[in-house]
């Protein structure tokens, strides 16, 4: 993707790409990272659609649940992990 391609994107598209890049960099696991250290933060975006529009939505077995306002799905900070 070139700079000219980025200039053609809408602000929503740029936010979507930025959120995914930020998440990839932030969640990068190194050899000295313990697995539980990866889950000690609130999510930055919805793991299903990448939206930044989500809210806390109660608890499930002691874990905070979140609700995405864009894709209408629920998730927790461990969604998509083993």
C-alpha cells in the first residue's frame, strides 16, 4: 500500500487499519513473555471486526465481557486464544 492509497481511505478505514496495526504490535509475544501477561489489559478493539466501539457488558465466570456495537458480538480479553 502506498501513501497515495492511504490518502484515498476514509477516516473510519484509517482508524480500522491503525487499530489492527496497534493490536499486532502490542500483542506481540516474545520468548520471555509469560502467557498470562498478554491478558492483563483491556482489549483495544473488537477481535471479530476490529471496531473501537465496544462496551463492558457484565461478567462470565469472573471474566469481564464486552459487547461490540458494530458487529453485535460478545467477547472477552481471551477471545481467539487457546
